[in-house]
């Protein structure tokens, strides 16, 4: 069985709490609300794209992936994903 994604890299992402702390303690907010915002506005990109602070909600195993179904992320393994596909949903990586 092949892996669904690079779970090692995913598990290295900061947790939601760690990401929130970084946003408050590092100059991230100044960068987002300054130069990055300016580029988005200059090129009218804010109508097409959004900026996302990447973080993790789960620890993911080698046979698992985070899958969005109807806009909500779920931790799933191969069997769960196969069931979702059989129900007619399209599954694609988002992280």
C-alpha cells in the first residue's frame, strides 16, 4: 500500500495553537498586513486568491490523509477514502 501523502512533513507543521502563537509573537502579522497585502491589492489578487496560515489539526500516519468533504477536513485512511469515492465524491489533496 502506498502512502497517501508525506505524513512526516505534514506532522512537522505547527499545530493550530502554535501557529496562532507565531502569528502573535513573530512579525508575521506585519508582513501579511503590509507587503503581502499590498501585492494582493496591486494585482487584484484578493478576488481570486487567499492567504492561508498553514497548520495541522491532527497527527497523520503513513496510511492516512487529511481529506476535505463538503468543506470540512477529516482524517481518513485508504478504506475511508475508497468509501467516499464510491459515494460519488471527488477526493484531492489540499495540504
